[in-house]
C-alpha cells in the first residue's frame, strides 16, 4: 500500500466558525445512523449539551490531513472489503502520529481543546456498551461532527478540500481526516 499525506490548516474566529458550521440537530440526525452512535463515549447521545463544548473560545484552527492513494494501490483493491481494509489501515497509521500531535498542540496552548476525528483510545472496545465509565476521560476528545459541526462544508469552504466517500466499493483517491484546535 502506497499513499502520501498532506496537511492544510486555517485559523478563523471561533464565533464565525460556530455560527456558520454548527448545526447540532442536523448532525445529530446523521450521527444516529452510525453504528458507533451510543456505543462510544466519543459519540452521541451525550448527557450534556454538545453546543457547550465549543463555547468560550476565540479562534479555531481547522486542520485537514489528506491521505492520497497511488493508482497501483487503488487498482489492487478489487472488492469493497479490500478497499475498506486499506482505507482503515491507512487512517490508523496516520492517526498514530496525528493524535499525539493534536494532544501536544493542545498542551502547548493553554485553555485550548482539540477535536479529533473519532475516539480510538480503546482498541479492545469502548466500555460504553457495558454501561461502564470511560477508561480515559482525561484523553477523550470528540469529533467536530459529534458535537454538531458540518465538517464537509467547513473543509470545502475553509480548506478547499472536498471530502469524498466511495459509493461503489472502490478505494477513494483520497481520504481526509478533519480535526480542530479551539483556542481561548
């Protein structure tokens, strides 16, 4: 499997980002269709108002990390299962580097909060379906989508990145992980 990774970022006023891209009701309806809904501490439904986690910040640095697959890798994916496996493997490899970088940015900027693309802290499985508390509540971060943000529109408008998903089982040319750092 061969792929390249590129990154883009932009910093915008938080109030503008929130007013333009937060739509909790619409995004909650979309989240409700996902198998992780209610099965991960990083996913809705929550026992708090998702709008509150992004309030009180001055700026938002939106980051897009794009994984672009070469043509040979895409051609090798002859089934939907192969395409899915390659995409997941690439995202996991990139995420192993990206998540610590996000935590470090958050640590360096006092009062900031990072938003990730999904929780991957427990490879053995999340404790939420068992009714147990999160193993790592101090490290748990939410995705922008999970707290009501339309990342497709934000990525397109602010980063010039059009998110794509495969609808026919082929491996997409690129996959983009959208994250953010909200700063006080």
